[in-house]
């Protein structure tokens, strides 16, 4: 069974690029262009991991992180941002959260996704 990833990015080209790459590496990927779409998907599908842009208009990555954690407190979340002054240490949330800077290095993202999922499996 493929692990399910919720991928959220408000830039359609980035969203499609990353989704294609993750699918090519064996993941089932569900895409959302904003936090509202992501929250709706999260309520209906049991995801193994969330990969989300942090800075999006309206329902941003921080709010999505809170929403996801309210439904599944232990879900691993990989956050992406082009803002270099944001660090994962600033996100005081339980569980594992990874951080990847934009522009996205797809191999680095894959490594973070794999690490987060392995960490999750070890703690089940």
C-alpha cells in the first residue's frame, strides 16, 4: 500500500512538480492549492504525512499545521518556505516537523519525507 501524502502549495507549478516527483517515488499524493482545500481533504482522507508551504494567503501553513494536529496529533509534517528567517525550532508543536527551504531541492525533500515517515513508523 502506498503511503498517502497531502501536498499543499499555492503555486500551481510547484504543486504539480513536487506531486509528480513524489508519485514517481511511490507515494500516493493528494494536492491542495490552499489551506482550506487541504483542511477539507484532511477531514475525509487518512494521510500518513503532510507537506505544506508555510506562507500562503489566508489559511497559511501554521493554521493548517494546527488543523492537522487537532485531527491527528502525531502526523508528521514537512513545511516548505522561501523565507530563510523561519526555522523549525520556532514552531513549538508536538511531534516531528521537518523544514525545507524553497526553492525546493526535490532529493532533499524526498529525504525529509522518508525520514519523517520512518520516524513515524518507529513510534507507532
